[in-house]
C-alpha cells in the first residue's frame, strides 16, 4: 500500500475514533441525552473498524473504494488536532447541552464526514463498495439525525460554512 494512502487511512481512522471519544464524553456529561450520544459513539467506532478492515483488505493495493476518504491530509490532521483539543477543553470545562449538539452537528458536516457521506450516497460500482454501504446503512447521515434531535428538543441548529 502506498505510504500516503496508508497515512490517509490512519488519519481517517483516528478521526472516527476522536469523534467517538467526543460523543462518549457527551454521553457521560448529558444524562438526558445519554442514549443518543452512546449510539452515535458506537457508530463512529464502527466506521473506524470498517476503515481498518479496508486497510487490511487493500494492504497490497494502491487504492480503496473511490471517494471513500477525503484526500486532504492537512485537513484531516487539523480536524484531528481540533477534536483532541475539544475533548481536553470539554473535559475540563463541560459545554452546555446545546453547545455540545451544535459542535457535533458542525463536526458531522466537516470535510472527512462529508466525503464519507458522499461515498455512502453514491451508486455502487463494485462488490466492495456495496458491502461497505450495507454495513453502514443504519449509520447514514449523522448530521441530519443530530439536527432532528436538536429540533425535537426545542433547539435550532446553526448552519455554518
């Protein structure tokens, strides 16, 4: 496997794990939303596991399914650093409930998650693509689920660019 592809997969796996860690923290902080956060955390860990499987399956190949990952290493590095900082900050100074939900909504719209969602929504080209999509059908579109959850709880998510 090409070194840059391997690094891209490793950073993408770390990104999914970091989002899961943040959602686990929110699960611990917000008793009224604990089931919601726990489910999202588990799904993010599942994404990481699937990426690990893709890495193992394509160990000697030069590619993984087209459009599965962003190709912007710097954006992934920056996003991972931001996630680690958020986890540290929110551990020391827990956010308000609405801030936690807004943060999650913004994260799900971030570069790595958008590319993942684009892959999940596109027409499959291969058996590998189709298997990957089938494993993740229940995980689709966290941003919409967070937005709906916020609205159901009387909050208005802010659309940010």
